[in-house]
């Protein structure tokens, strides 16, 4: 394939010279790391295709490939198309999230999944990127259209969403949504007194969760006084066992004692099998995606783009931080996946949509494309 010229006016040519290629390559690297860790979890070449572990590996690779294609497709959208796509997705997946309360599959006391033939879907993973863009749209429209109650509409969307998530319950996703909306209002110029009020409410919500939500209380107490053989201690053993260079793909031993090795504690698996340098590389790639997006937004004149892209990258970065920090016992454990790397179709596809929207929003645009 010949290299694309800057004079190329085709859809592909315009996309290539306007998209943030550095962020695109960093995201591709994360998908590649997810692929490597999916292979590392393989039971071996001699395993039959009916082996559940082999089937899980194949499914994860299919999800990663599909997610990459979705991300590329969404990155080609215009701002108007991003808004319309997010609005349609938001309505559909809000209804599906509500559907889980009545007919969802219950796991560990939470109804977050819908069972379909051969797989399950977690609608809130797909609701998240749509929610972030709709909230940004409402806030930005309040400034663009005098008299439009955009901020009140954004708060209504936020309250309706977290009420739904709280009923599942999904405390982690509720916290993530809350912090993203807080970030978006801050980027819009929220006064410091309201920042203080918001921070106080988050602290009060945390105190309430500690005293009145059993599994939150349990996880915090296990973080303060970790019992022998806990997941957090086992994860630290995995990092120690891997050392600087790791034991090699598929050679991890401690990971066998981690019940969520492929999902919540996949970072510990990476540490055991590939070592300290590889984990540092993963952190650097996540940091590169976040910092690249923030640098891109510094010169962005469109408030909607700043709020939407800022919210998307804040959610992405915070999710990665929570997963890696909990694996390292820096914070209490929380069932939150590592974007593109943890096992799970809904998580991979939801993050792919989120990053596809981000790439579309941060593309270079002409003056006539700012609406």
C-alpha cells in the first residue's frame, strides 16, 4: 500500500492526517499487550479447542480484534456524528442497564449482566462513553445557547444514571461516573466553593459506604489489616516472584491462586510472567495516552470537545490507576478492569468505543467543523 499523501482528499487520507497518530499507536500497543497476556494465559498448544481456558483465550482475542476495528471506525466520525451516536447508545444501554435489575444474571449479589447464548454483556460498560459525551454536550450547550438549562440537564442525567448503578449495585462504576462528571464541571469553570462541596460529598459518600455497605466495609478492613492469603497479598507475591525480568509467558505459578487473575489482577500476572520492566512499560503507555490527550486539548477552542474528551480520558486514566494501584496494594481492592488488558468482552468493547470517540474528538478540524 503506497503511503498516504497530504494532498489525498479521500476519507482515509483526511482521517490519517487529522487523527492523533501517537495516541492511536499507544492504544494499539495496549491492545497488543492484551493479546500477549491472553496468549500467556493459554493452557498450551496441545490443549483441545473444547478446553474452557482455550475457548476463553480465543474469545478474548476475537474481542480485542473487534474492539480495535470499532475504535478505528468510530475515530472517523465528525463531531455531529459523535453526538448522535452517543445519544443513541446512551438511550439503548440505559434501558438495558435498567433491564438487568429485573432480568439480569446475578453474580456475587450484583445484577450487572445480561446472559446471551455463549456470552454475557454488561450494559454499563457501553453506557459509560455515551454518558460522558451526553453530559459534555448538555454543559457545552448551556454556554452556546442562552437560556438552555444544560447544566441542570447534565445533573439530571448524572443522578438518573448513578441511581440505576447503585441499585445493581455497582459501587465502582458509580464512583467512576461521579469523578468523571466532577471533572467535566471543573473543566467548565466550576467555582472553588463548589469544588470543595463536591469533594466533601464524595468523602461523606465514602464514609457512608464504609459503614453501611457490607462488601465495601470488608474490602477496606482487609486493606488495613490484610489476612494471610488474601488476594492483595497473593498479588504482591506474584510481583515478587516475577522479579525484574519475569518467569516467561505462561510460567507464572502464584497466579493460580488468584481467583481474578485474568481480570482484576491481570497486572499482577504481567508482573510475574514478564517482570518489573514490562509493568513499567505498561504504566508508561497508559500515561502516554492520557498526557497526549491532555496536551491535544490545551489548544482546543471547542468547549464540547474539551469537556467530552476530558471526561473520556479522565475515566480511562482513573480506571487504569485504580486497577494497577489495587494490584499493588496501594488502595483497597476494587473489581475494576485494566483497559484493553483485563479479560472480558464488555470491558474491551466498551473501552474501544470510549477511545474511538476520544480519537474522533481530538482530530484536527477546520474552522467549519467546530459545531
